[in-house]
């Protein structure tokens, strides 16, 4: 019989597998759904699922009603940055880039957060974090050498960089919002997701138009919204009650390799030995940066964790 701790470990691994599998479904769905509209539909449906849960929780409803103007402003900003910009850029970049390449780009997030945090959060990186950053950059060089990308991938790279910067900004903003622990993860996520997803959906419908959705596309959107977003988020937050921030960071970082393997198996996106080695070095570097920050701090929710996308 599993102990509560081991059960939480297995549940967290399951969540990272679900989030990694999201990339496969997104790549398949992008063949029939425009990227911005796709992202908007996924997260707005997930928002409605979370909203239904919040409606049944008197404590969360009371917390939302008690929010002051400053708290609303921070949550609205978080929604725009973390969902509208980050997720919109991620879906758009996947039109041009292989899943493994984009996931590697998004793993830049903890490195950028560590550097920007010097000014924004007055958190000076440790020597171990600087070592992790250096190791990370070496892994990136190994992965991309020699740097000769097709023109379409170059477009995706630019969009991906925008997504990385937005993801880092969202992580810093999310940590600032959650720093004093006065707001629950459900309140933060529900409001920010609703705002960000609503903007995504409106922009997508205006710019791209409403797509002609077949049964496969509808099934993918519903599956991603309900299982990969609303349910997976709930389960991840449940595991954070038991796991330390160090354990959560280690498990979360396995997504980089999981995404590459799943893309190879289901999408036929090949990966060379050199790229695999580069990803391994990147993962170790990012993990060192995260573990140095995570020690002594509580585990974080999906909104504030420096993950590589889900």
C-alpha cells in the first residue's frame, strides 16, 4: 500500500505526463484549428470548469467578493501576461516549431526569472544558480549547433522567444501575487485564466474567424480543457499539499524529456543524439536554478511555477 507521500509523487508524475501529452494533442489540433482561437477555446472552457467548482465553494466565492481594486488589477495583469501572451505565443509557435524545440525554449523561464528577480523581487541568485545558468546555456548551444534553421522555424523561434519572455514575466508576477499567501490558488487561477482566455478567444475569433470544427477538433478541445487543464491543475494543487518545492521542481523538469519522447512516438518528430544530449544538459541546468530557489520555499501552483508549458 502506498504512503500518502508516494501517492502524491505518482500523482504529480501523472500530471506532468498529462501536460506533456498536451503538446501532442495541440500539434494534431493545429491542423484544423487556428492557433489563437484554439488556445482561447481551450482555456476558456477550462475556466468555465473551474468557475463551476468555485461556485460550489462558499469560501472561494467570499474571497473573490472581498478582493480590493489592487488585487483585481494584479490578477487582470496576470491573466493577460500568463494566458493571453504566453499561451497565445506557445500555440502560434507550435505551428512552425517542433515540440521539443519549443519546450527547450520555454525552459529558459527559470533562468530569466532568476536574473530578473535580482531587480524585480530583490532575490540575488546564488553561486549555484549562476552555475546552473551557465550549464543551461551550454546545453542550448549543444542543442542548436550549428545554428541553421529553416525560414519557417526562424519565424516560430521569434514567436517562441516572445512566449518565453511573457512566461517569465507571468512567473514573476504570479510569485508577487502569491507571495503573502493571502489568496488561494483557485482564486488566482480562476480569475486570471478567465480574463486571459476571454481576450485570447475574442482576438482569435476577430483575427482568424470561427473555425469549422469537426468531431476530432471538438474532442481535442474538450479533452484539453477538462482533463489537461482543469482536472490536471486540481490534481497538481492537491499534490502540493504533500510534496516539497524541491520534489515538485524535479518532477516538473522531467517534462522536457517527456515532451520530446512523446513527440517522437506520436508525431514522428525525430531528435538526434546531439539534441538529446543538449536537452539533458539544459534540464540539469534549469533544475539546479530551480532547486536553489525552491529550498526553503513552499511549493507553488501551476500559475506561479516556472514550468515549461502545459
